[in-house]
């Protein structure tokens, strides 16, 4: 699948050091095959919204568009922030 990253996520990534950015991008790259990527959990099955933890620090929220064979990365945040925001994706 094609992976599309929202502009807000890219802007957030620019604030991180290069080493952390590379680590996050390596995990986002795994979303080319989202059904086999590690540590992925469905947040809303009807809307195809998922989350993927990156290490024990970051979480990526993404949507799978089956009809266009695309994964859209919607948000990047710390795990703590994600646990507070999961409710809006249900």
C-alpha cells in the first residue's frame, strides 16, 4: 500500500532529532503492509482507524483506505497523549 503522511505529522517530526526521526520513519514505512505491522491495534473498525505504538514512547494514528490501496498517517504523539485522545476515534 502507499503511505501518505499528513503535513502536520511531518511538521511535528521536524522538531525531533534526526535519530528519533529515522526511528519513527522506519516504523511508518512498515505501514506499507499495515495488517502485518507490529503493535497495531484497531481503534474504530467501521472507519478503519488504527494506532501503532513505536517503542514505548510514540504512537501513530492512521487510517486504511482499502478502495485506494492507501494508508494515511493522521497523527503522531506520545503514548501518554494518545491514551488521552483515543476516545475521539471510537
